[in-house]
C-alpha cells in the first residue's frame, strides 16, 4: 500500500480518475445488489467507528473506501490532544449516519502505517477515498473546522467517486457489517488488466490498442473508454516541448491545432479549467470543420476527467452556450 496525497480540487490525477470510475462502478454494483436483496447490508451505528491494524488495513480501509469515505484517526494512549479529538470524531461519525466511516489506528501498535502515511506527529487525521489517501488535518482542531472538512470530504466522495455512504439501521446488531465480496470476473477483465499494465509501464501504443480491443467487443465499456482517453492523452503529449507548445498557442490564437495541443498540456498539468476554457474560447472563434475538431477534443478531455466532475458539468454548459 502506497498512500499519497490527493488534492480535493485542482489537479487531475489520472490514476485517481481511474480509481474514481472503478469505485463508482463498484458502489453502483453494491447498491444494485442491496436492492435485489431487499435492502440488506445495513450496519449498526456502533460499526461506524472501527479499530484498524496493519493486518486488516487493506480489508477495513482500502476495500471499504470503494463504498464510503474512510476517515483515519491516528492516535496513541499517551497523546492528550488525541483524547480531546477522538471523541469528537466518534460522535460525528454517528451523527453523519454512514456518510463516512471512522477508522482508529493506534500508532504505537502500527508503526508501519504511521511511516507509510508520513506522519510526523499526532493526532493526525487522513481520509481514504476510492483507494486514494489524502491528509485532512494534524493536531487539535475545533469542531466547526472538523465539520467543514468532513462536509467537503463527503461532497468529494459523492460528486467525484459516486460514494453515497453506508446504510445505517439503529436496530441492527453491532458487528453485522457485511464482508466485502469479490465481484465476479467480467468477460474483458484480462484485456483490461493487460491495458492497465501497458499504461503503467509507459507502453502507450499497446495500452491504446488493448483498450480499443475491449471497445470493439463491448462499445459501452466505461472503464475502457476512460482508459483509452487517458492513454491517448498521454500519447499526444509524450515527447513534446511544453515551452514551444505554449509559445505557439500564445502567438497563434487562431491556430486550432496549437490551442488543442496547449489544452492537452493544461490538462496533464492539472489546469483543468484552463484546458476547458481554452477550447471553449476556440470554439467561439471557429466555424465548420475547425469548430467540430475542437469540440471533439473537448469531449475527449471530458472523458478523462469524468462526466460527474463539477468542472466538466460547468464546461458542458459553457460549450452549449458557445455552440448555440
């Protein structure tokens, strides 16, 4: 497990985007399964706060983070500020009624987890969303600040990752939380795994072809669509001179290809709104085939970021205004 920081806004992390789509698909599958079972799977309020150790971290935190944001409270018995913070977090976990899960980690007994998260002092509070770790705050914090942070976390989980939380039943027996079950292998899992491996190794041509192979057999496969958009984006920016691309875009505002190339760099660099805004402005300045070329590239970039991202939703509205 290699935790890493993930900003709640701003940058586009391609790995996080992929994790978001996978987490969203798993959450939708879990909700569908629960509906088929008549709403089974509710947990007790007592199960919203769990003790986690190194052995159970993958099961209790990483896997559960595909269903619900998991807040991690790193604490120790000797830590006086921890004794003030932990009860507040526990109370809020119950109050938020399944919108996040609180995992408590005793750092004295789990030194490896403390090192992996790069924790220098406690109390320290992190979150894991769809397998991605992000810092929330360190040290004592007021309840108002904690609530604001949790509200933002829940919003990110819902909007970007499709995580709607856990079903809580006050009448449920404590300890009745459902085990995370493996989803049956899909017909294209082998091809998708090969594509992911190629993408991770930097063999972009092979990754592009592998994703295309999946889409040839299953045109609606969302994971393949996302993977192909990512791989093609990385392929386009591979080996380019960023400074030259930006000079061309600045010197030639009417050059469609120059603006498209700069938008690709904007997106890879995490400047999402800049990329979208650049292409929408180009749409406004062009007509005919040039306008359609820009529009199609913008739609491809929407695929990379994800259709539910607020920035994509806003850009779609702006694109519609530019076109009509």
